[in-house]
C-alpha cells in the first residue's frame, strides 16, 4: 500500500511565473486535501475534493490558485503569477470518507515552493 | 469557529524523561474529531492518533498516551521515557463531521517543537 506522493518535491521559480504541483493519493481514498504550511506554523487548509467534486475552498485560495481532480484520482494545484508570499510547503493529504473510516488524513511529503 | 491552541512553542527534555504536550480546542459542533500528528525534520506529517468526540476513553500506545477531557476541551499527549528519535514538531488538529462522513478539513495548532537531548 503506497502512501501519498507529490511531485515535484522542490520548486524554485521567479515571481510572476506559473507553477503546477501534482498529488497522487492513496489508491482507495476518495478524498483529497491541499494544505499550505509556512515556517513555524501549522498547515492551513486550502481546498478538498471528494472524487472529482471540489467540495470546499478556503478564502486563502485566491483567484490565482486553482485545483483540479479530473478523474477522481490524482490532483493538480496551479498557482498563476506567483508572488513571494506564495513561498511555502504545499501539502497533499488523502482519506477515505464514509462509514468505517476510523483513521486520519494521510499526508504526502510536500512540495516546497520558493518564489524569488 | 474551530480553533486549536498549542501554548507550548518549544519543549526540551533529556532522554528518559516524561513529557506532556498540551492541546486546547474550540468548537461549537457536538460531533468532532481530534488528532495528533508528528512532523520530524524530514518534513512529512505522520498520523499518530484520532479520537472521536463521543469517546472520552484515554488511549495508550506503547510509550505514547493521550488524555481527552471534554470538560476542559483538552486533548493532551504524553510521551513516557522520551527518546532522541521523538524529537520533532507535534501538531494537534481538529476536524468536524462533514456531510455525514467522518472527516472534514483539519484545523491545526501552531505545533510544539520537542527536542530530546541524549
């Protein structure tokens, strides 16, 4: 049973460029979450999907951010016109919704974004 | 609104000491879930435990134990006989019941950096 994977692990970009991150959840998990973590802080929720449907978006998710999960499997998070304030670790997590789910959200290793 | 407070920013102990990490939460929901995660220097968040609001029974897993008290809205985590490998940032988190399922978004505290010295 492989865990949550994220690609790339590190991304350095210049301000104004677009970036896209990918997350592959645990295969049987139908929920997928995106969080952002800055230094010294706990992760902050961005958005989540159940299957293909995006169920909730945080107000942290400005218009420059968009997330998709087209086939209910992997997900992508795109940031357009990056700003230095976007520098953070972007974390993906997955879980199994519904009865019988007794565990937590399982996190990937994260993508560390640095905007110069 | 949901909120998690971890008042201890940093804790340092010497190996074999017991240490308790505090977590206080706020929620108006009657059904909710509490979690602890460990984030070692490698950065990946590791799930440790989930506790449901309707189950106040304390839990022990090896050297780890958790004390859930609804009366004080606390969910504290104790490591007995700490080891150097326990050094990490520990996060407490809260989730409400969402759309009839068991887990919604997680609300995290700011974390407690635990350093265990040899």
